[in-house]
C-alpha cells in the first residue's frame, strides 16, 4: 500500500467534496467481459462472480438528482477464475429508466428529487421511480436488483440484461386493492434479505403505508418458491432499512419517524424531505416469531438514534437476543448532503454497538464491542455465511479513523467480537466499497473483495485482501471509475452452474 497517504487530520472538507464529486459522476460506458490487468496474485481458490449494485446515473436531461440515493441502478460484475478477472457493467433498465432514456428528461419523482415545475409538476405524482440501485442478490436461480421501495428486478447473470420485475409467481402482487394497488401493483421488497445458509430460505420484508400501515413478511425457499404473505399492522409508517433474523425471531428496530404525507402528496416536499426522525427518542424493538403461530409479538424500548444496518443477530441460551448494529446518533440530513462534510454535527458518524434484548424482562441493554470500535466509524457490515441465528465471531466492514468527523469512509475493518480487537487498513482519500467475503477452507478466513475508488485517478480498482490480517494480495484496475455503490453478493461458480 502506498505510504504517502494524507493523515485523517489533513483531509479537509474541500478534499472530501472533490472526491465525492468524482464518486457521483454518471457512468458513461457499459463494458462487456473486459480482461483486467492484475497487480499481485489472485488466489486460485477465488472462483466465482462478484456482483455489485449502486447508483450509476446522477442526472437526466441536464438536471441533477438532489439525493445520493436517487441515481439509477448500475450493476458491475467481476468474473474471477484461474488468477484472472474479467469485468462487465450494465444499468438496470427498469420501466422508468427506459421511459426517461427515450424522453431525455426526468419523468418520475424519486425518493429525494421532485420533478421540475414545483407544485404543478409534482401534484399527486405518487408513483415514485424504482431506482433498483441498492443491492443485488442471487437466490433460487434468480439474480435480483433490489430497491426497498418497490419490487425487485430480475437480471440475466451472464449478460446482466434486465428481464423485468420479479413477482415470485404472483405472490408479490398487491392484494389490498383500491388506491394502494394503483400506486403499487407489486409490493415492496426490501434491499436487505437475509439468507439462512442452513436451510436455504431467504427472509425479507416490505413496508406498505395506509390505514393500517403494514409490515409485510416474506420467506422464499431455496428453489425460489415464496410462502403465502404474512403481515403485521404498525401504528406509524416507520423508516426501516434492515432487520435481523435469528432461530426464533424476526427483529425490527422502529424509529420515531413520520412522513408529512400531505406535503409529499401535493409535491411541496420530496418523500425524504418530508421525513422527520426523532433520533433523540428511543426506537422500538419489534420481535415477531420467525415461524408463523410460534408465539406472540413482543415490543421493547430500544436505544435512541437510528440504525441503517444490522451486522449480526443470535439467540442466547437464556432466551435473550443479541444484535450487533450500526447506530447513528442522528439521522443524516441527506437534503443537505454536502453540509455533512463541511460542518458535520455530533452524532454523524456510524458506530458499531451491541444490543442485548430480553423478551421476558422487556429490557434492552447497550454494550460496547471494544474501545477501538467506540472511536472508529463502522458501516456496511458483513460476516461469514452461516445458518441464521449462529453467532459470528468476526465482522468486516468499511469505516474511518477516529480523527474523522465527516461520514467519509476510506478504511476496511476486521473486528473480533470476542476480544474486541479491531484491525483496520486505511486508504487515505480513496473511497472503499462494501467488502465481500470469499470464505476459505477450514481455519482459513478467506479473502475480502472491495471496489476502491482511487481519488483523482479516474478509475476504480478491485482490491483483494487476506481476511485474517487485511494484507493486500492483489489489485485489478477497472477500465473506468465506478461510483461508490451500496451492496452486492459473491456467487461461487458451482452455485451459478447448478442454477438450471
């Protein structure tokens, strides 16, 4: 690793904003099966495909999206075998993407971007663009691009061509009729499904606003069949991005969140602009039995703040539930995105914390995973694939050194949750993407794959690190710069080959 990186204290907001502008530049070229030059040695045991998703188009018709989550979904694929890597990329061609591409301008409201024209341009325009930009998952012979506000889109794993919305044999069709069905013919399917590597079942959820508000629960078997829908009524339409699954429970952390529905409906505010999250108030921890009919729901008072991601969750023998979560002291104000880097408020940095929930005592205890973790930012957590509910000792993620106050993530982390030891590798001004674990055999932890945007170099590298100590073993230069994305998946070649 180069040794002339600036120290975290030297990274001024101007530097961060310059690199962030590079990280939110629209992708102009789609490549197909391009051989990459490799520096170092790609381990022969890495044999499969890395799929990643994130925003790739940040403007339409000369108008820039106002929110970093609004960019059109852009899938990257790295095919790695025999010490070599090949690269392809495609935009997810949703119905909205194709309509706007033909028109050459914005036609649909987005999560944080209204159409031109103010009130008259947005009045009652309540069918928002499905950006299909948050994650990509392989399960049941399907490769799915995910966005939590709508249905998934199925992709061809070879060509990355968009095959259309996925409704799981009709199970995802909106059963509620009336205005709800007109606004959303297919139910939302969150970007954070959880796979039980013991059973092959995939669990997910979706939030449907209305009277009542509904939390929809999904289970998809290893062959792609979805169970009949489950639903749970909610008093308020909370903003939930991720959840936890253990052997006994489905756990949701519900913030004190409210949308100003009239202002959003009349186009006076964007959907996200109308959202108010009272992070000074405690969240609710909603526990639903994993198996239908296996018990009653439990509601506990959780910590204050906001949680985007759950790193892991497991049941203790005494009936308690343990969650490792990424908690923000306050909800980031994405409407003033650049202000987060100019003058970040206290509480802007994400921290990994442990919550211990006791359903019998209706209690929630916050614990520190270790002194180093208390001071380092931590986000986009991943762990080894195991049966859901089994504790994972090692967690990986992206983050930042303790001196950093702005949510500018340039490090790869490895945390031993038993000892609290945090190993970190920082890349200076280079922005690191979510690491993906390629498990090794036996005691070998395997390797981490991360797409790293090289500051001021106009390119992105695939960086391969040894998971046990974060030593870089190889890098492969992509033919262009890829905006920092969100989530992805690693698919061993044997799983893809057996999909038919």
